[in-house]
C-alpha cells in the first residue's frame, strides 16, 4: 500500500516499536520535507526531515531555541522547564557558550585519549564476562556496563551507585515504554529519573566541594563560570545531562551496533578482516542506528525552513533518523556499510550543541569493537531483539545473544 500524508503519524510511540518508520520518512523527504505533525494534546510540531534543513536549524540557536521550550516535544510545566534550563543541553547562547567554554577543556581529545588504557581493560573484562556467561541479554548484561564503568570512574562515582544511576538514565529517555518506566511519560511522573539523578548530583557536589582531587567530578566542581564555581544546584543538573548522555546513548550505540553487524554478517566479516575499518564502522553505526530520533527547538521569531513558513513560538523537531538517511547526502542510505566515506552523520548534532562527549563516545565504541573482535568470539542471536516504545529514544531494550569462545 502506498504511503500518503494522511497515513503518517511521526509522533505515536507505537510506530517505532518494530522499527523506525523509514518508508514514511523517505516519502516525506520527497513530498513534504518540513511536515506538520499533530500531537494528542492539541499542539503540533514541524518535523524537519532533510539533512541540510536540520543543519540550518542546529546552526541558528538564537532563532531555534533549546531553552524556550526544552528539547522534548511534550510541553513541560513551567517549574519543571525552569529547572531543566540548568542543563547545558537546554541552554541558549550566551549562557551555553560560556559554560561549554569552561568545561570543554576536560573533554578535549588529548584528555580523553588518556583514558584509553583503562577503557580497554574495562572492555576486555566485559568481553571475558560475556564469554563466561555464554548466553547474555547484551543490552544490560554487557553494553550498559561499558559507559557505566568508564564514566563512573571518570567522575568518581562509587561502584555501588552506578547501577541505579544507569537505571535513572534509561528511565529518562525511555519513559514512553511502560516496561522501562511503568509510570509512563507524563508531566507529573515522566521526569522521575531526572529528579532522582539531579538530587544525587546535588548531594555529590555538596559532599565533594573543596576536595583537592583530580577526577572529573572534582575538576568540574572547580570550574568557574563568570568567575564563580557552579552552585550545587547548577552542578546537579549538569550532572544529569553528563550521566544520561554518557550512559544511555553509549549503551544504545554499542547494542544497536552489534545488532546491525549481526544483521549484516558480511560487514562483520569485513571488520574481522580489516580492523582499520573500525572507526568508520562506529560512524556508520551512529548514522544507521542513531541513538536519538530527534531534539526539539522552539522558534523565537518568524522563520522559514525548507520553504515552510514557521511562526514565532512554534516547535520543531530535528529528525536525525531521517536526516541520516537523506538520499541527497548519502549514497544507498538504507544500506549498512562499515566502509562508508564520507559520512556526515548528525547523531552528535552540529553547531552550538555539538555533543560535548563526542571524543569519549567514539573512543568507547572503537575500543569495544576492537576487544570484541580480538577475542575471536563467535556471536549469534538466540531470540528476537526488542525495541523501546519511544519516539525519542532509538534503542533496543533487549538483545539476546550467545557468545562462543574461539
């Protein structure tokens, strides 16, 4: 049956349970690249679907604001929205520029590269754990533990606290799935993970402030913005963003990456034969199975995107799942190709809000694949993978596999 505009609903989380709606997105890129999508609450948003239009929106943060309405499609209560403005992700310039400039030195490639030896040890131990277990639920038994252990050590988070922080991160971005968050994604309950993590971050800051330590937590607490360190409250919400991005999206990248390789065994064979392709493979995983479907922006003035007039105060969604398969940018966009070059995927964003942890994510992805392949292990799926019910989080919630030693 041919797709028509009347058939398309990009908001409904049920649409994403089996797979993202790639056919509908391709149709819209051709016929209606800035698509008005109605929402159940009576509001609507403009779904921005072409690569160059997503780039245009991302590169103009003063017109397309992250701060005015936040970054999720649902309108939050005013008090909740005000709290989220302490997250770097939801700041506009100049607040965003100032804070990012001051914290970025701790995330430069040179600083992140110093973690390689420890990340390799963590990944090697986890691969060995998986081989010993044999049958694993890959998403949570292995993939989730890579960022949890790496970021936990970087920040100085006690090992016993890392599982609950990981769980809070999953609730935050997977709240539309009743199995992930039984309370559901609502104005009153959907932010439970965020609030719990923010409180943890505030208490973390209060307990450690003034320490003369050298882990990332201590360094961030000593970072000054406009001549003053972050308050405990500011640090708490900055902590929420760092931990969520550091845990949830990396877990998704690793688990979705393995799934893509298992679905395309010829590409896994290429990687086994040529390890120099691994950095390209990480980029292709991020393009082909981007961890997040979208981020929202709200217009601060009348604007035009892709020929569509948009009034001040209206909301847009930069649909990465569509932009990353734009036929005008990527040859054979629906094919998974670990040797794809060039690969201007937008999963890390672009412009003002380009991902702060990009170098860490790439390093974790590369080392994980290297250690997995170096082990010589044979990997096979033992059941059907299950996806989160979410129009935001493009993630698997289970991936049953068997690891058999060489």
